[in-house]
C-alpha cells in the first residue's frame, strides 16, 4: 500500500464518501480510512433515517437501487392537528446508500482502508502532514479531511471544532412492519415522511414516521438535552422510554412489530460551526456540524459539505498551490454560501419552535394552512417579514421569554 496521497479522508459516511467521489473523478490520489470492517460496513454507522428529496438524488447521481420508498408528501403533525404538503422525496436504505458511495468512488480510483481507526494527526512544523491510525500505522497527504462526525479525532486535536455537550442531539429509531399508515383520525402517512411536534412524545424535539412501503415504516424520535427538553421532560425518562411511550399510546402501532436488526441510534451536534479548516486540513459533515437544525436534514447537507471541500482541495492541488489556511478559505466561503446560508437564523427558529407548548403546535398547523406557498418558502429560508406572519398576538409572552433567554446567553458568552 502507498503511504503518500494527494488527500486522505477519515470517515466513509455521506460527507467523506461524496468528497472521495468528487476528488477521485478529478483524478486525484485519495484514500479513505474507515473504522468499521468492510464485511460489516456500515453496521455500526447505519444511523440515519435517510429521508431526502429529489434535488439531492439528482445533484449527486444517486441510483434507484438504494431507495426503499419514493414518497409524495411531507406531513407535519401536532397532538391534535396536521398539515400536508405535496413534496416528492425518497427514503433510502442507508447501508446500501453508503456502500454505493464507496463503490462508485472506487470505480474512479479512490482507495479505501477498512478496519482503520484514526487516532491522531501527524504534525511537522506545526502543520498536519498525515494521519496515524490503528495506533502505529501512518499515512501522509497534502490535504487531510476529517469526516468522522462528532468523534472528530483530528479536528479536536487541531483545535478546529468545539462541539458543545449542551447542543448534543440524541435519537433512536426502529423499523417496523404492521404500521397502520392510514389510521382514521390521523393524517394519512402512506407515501409520506411525517414529523410530529409533541412534547409528550419528544420534549424539546420531534418524532417521525417515514413510510418504507406497504405496512412498513421507520419510526423514531430525537431531542436536544437542553433547557427546552428539561422544561417538558418526564422525570427519569430516557430516549428509549419516550419511544416506548409513543409506541404504547399511538393506535397506529397497535399491531406493529419491530424488524430484527433494524434499530438505529444516532447523535449530532446542533450549533453554529466555528472554525472549519486550518493549514492543510478541513473538517466536513457532522464533524463541523452540518445538520439542518430546523428539520434535521443531514444527508444532503453532509454531501454538499463534502463537495465544497473537494472544490477547495482541487483549487489548490490542480495549480500546485500550497494548501495553507488562507488558500483553503474558499471552503468556509462556499459552506456558508451554498451548504447552510441561513444557519444562524435556522438555529434561532429551531429554539423558538421547541419553546412553544403543544397547544401552539396545534395552532401552528392551522397557520400553515392559511398561508400561501410563497410565504412559507420564504419563512423556511429565514425571511423576517414572512416569519412575522406566522406569529399571533398571543405569542408575545413566548417571544418575550425567548428574547430574555437569548439576552442571558449573550451575556454569559
């Protein structure tokens, strides 16, 4: 095996796999280090609900073979109400999807080393020049990329990321058969991706049903363990307890059975990124972090971050330019412009959304029905006038509480 490459990537998730695809297709020598064994990949990292939209499928050339179910709509639920929007999407088989990224990038010349646990950077004159893995193995490259997610063994040691525990979101999901996807009294979630806002089920977070065909579905929930969760949480309840509570109380799951081996746990940090690169190094995907805070979309954002990192690497390598922090600055620029252009606004929108009580969620569904598509699209992008139209006079106490929390936080920081 070689010990010197143009680029070494730690992590074979959506961000790392897509970055490898783009770099290999440009003819660069790229190697990906992945902790899991190839025979079991991605058993330990098969953690995503893997709902996405056609824009991602088309942008990245994702084949039908990795799709469990094409969907026709998105459903938002509250305890007593719901809202339906026609919007085509797809629920992926996440393991097949990750294996596709590996094989597709291999076809263009990318090398993968499985059973390769990254332990730290190799430094020379204060710059990263390679990666240590499995304790004693070494590999060198002009540019190093950390795509390992929250573990971030390279980014943390280089001081590039500062992932806050208070912003750590945790989630759990099972795949079921026997789900009543068109239960009377509930929204029809057949051919749909459904998100439910209900503090009884996911305090300070949301739960979901993603239809995967016939009577099968992915069912799960997540929340951030911060003040919004604490306000509504049940004493002693874990994320498993909340999911069990939902399964026991929602009649759609009365005859549902868990599919063997189809349980997934995951986590991500929901916060603004700080520094994302330094000399000869970039952090991508959930290492940054990159997940959309409002709706939890991760795959598309991670792959976009992998793509703009590949652009940044290419801008140096093809011209023989030293990949200094200054010359890799294009990565940060493209990330804030193309990957997550309204991240700060979306974080604030998320915090305000989780502050609302269940009764306001019911009203929120009615508000969505009365507003036209253009206004809702603008609100989703963080347009202030459009967002204002979502509020009512009765929201003033909640807005005042939110403003006080933000002021207290700014003083603390």
